[in-house]
């Protein structure tokens, strides 16, 4: 009798635990949650692979998306909410994207051939191909010099020395390099200073680059075995936000010292993270198909206010502040349609 009771009790605990985990993973739905309103979906016809990165031209309200397996960059009109153009031909797994304002040019990194390709932002005609090294991926721009910092290489991924290539967005020539040795990942330049922050997953570090000397002058060590993958800044409050994988965690650091402030559990496989300075919120999207919204209570305190499913492998996103839109790219996998989902933040 005791054995039967114990078996029954164990079954109840297992079921209860599974239910609790399911409940913990979900905090609302795409249609009903505390942080975002789903205001539209843009269909993407004839797509067969997955998305990698997005970028936006804030002046014309266009969204650019790299369809990596299709070797294309798709262009969308965010106001009319429709596909606009497809840039194809010559890509070799397009990954990172950056739209250079003022210059009206689009930069596209290609992971397989390690090139940076530039295009006219109006006609979509190619401008130049700049060879870098394998794994060329994410980018950010110095707002003062208009130089692009482009991550590529990495000894830990057998791609040669890791570095941030410095590229003049006027001439599309490489004018310098920041050596990292290990593979660099997400990076962000502060707008009101001379620092650039870059994640170095192989070392579980955030590297701090002086953009005047183009050297790493400080390293914020994360708790190993963290693999930092996503990065965002809150400059007025001097806060750096970082998301790690294996194990998954959302971390708040002092932007000046690297001192840990707070850590929260997060969704698995985060790819993208953006800070909404107006509402003091962070939007995280992940490969497991979940979207998480974290509210900043004050500079030292944060809490999750929404967490819900969007689409399988929908880790690619872009926040467009001037339109107050969070764009989430849903790929055509697991029987779902390829779409760009548009969310409006709730006040």
C-alpha cells in the first residue's frame, strides 16, 4: 500500500512540476500580455530558410532582413506593412546588417566568404565588396567618425584571429582594426562618449574599447561559464545589459566598472535584445520562439512583465523607436508561415 501511495505521490509531483514549468515559461500571449500589442503581420512569400539579423532606415521607415539560407536581403515598408524589394545575387550567407543614415547605404556581412558588401540604399545597386575573414557578422557605427566596427574571425572558432574591422562608411575601405583574438559577438558604441562595448563569448567577457586608440582598455569578467550573446546600453543610468547562454541569464552591470547589479532568469537561446529608453523596458527574442519583456523599475531593479511564444526560431528582432515598433522575424519552419510580426509597446 505504501509503495502504491509513493508511486501515486511521485506521479502527482512530476505532473505538478511540469505544469509549473509550463506556467513559468508563459506570461501572457502575443495577443494578450502586459507589455506589447500585436498590430500587424507582414507576409514574406517564397522564403525557405531562416532569418539572421534586421536593421532599419529610420528616415524612410524601411526594414531590412537577412534571409541567410536564401542568400537574400528582404526589404519591407513598415508604414504600408508590405514587402518592398528583394536584394539577391552575390551573397554568401548574409548575416549582419547595418543601414548607414545620411550616406543612404546598406552594409551586409557574409559569414561564409567573410566579406562586407555595401549597397546603395535607394537603388539597391552594389557599391563594393571588402574582404575580411570568416564569420563576419555584427556591426555598429561610431556616431562621430561614421566608422563601422565589424566583428569577424576568432581563434576559438577556427576562423583566424578575432577582431573588429574598422571601415570608413564613406569610402568602404578598412582603416583599422581592434584585435580581440577570440571571436567577438554583439557590440554597441555609446552615443555620448568614446567607448565601444563588445562581447567576447570565449572568454566570458565584455571588452571595453577606447574608440580614440582602438584598443581594449578594460574587461568586465562575467561569471563563467557564461556565453554572452546580446548587449544593450542605458547611458543616462550608466547601465549595461547583457544576456548569456549556457546557462541562460539576463545581467545588469554598471557601465563604468562592470560591477554586477542584478541577474534575472531569461528565455533560452536569446538572439536579440533592445532597450526602449522611453518606457525603460528591454525586449528579448530567442530561438526557442519566446519573447520576453523586462521592466526597469529603477537603475538597480528589474522584473519580467511579459513572456510569450511568437514562432519557432523567431530570435531575430529590431526595435524601431521612431515608429514605436518592435519587429520580430518569424521564419518558415515547423509548418509556420514566414512573417514579420509588428508589436506596439503598451504605455
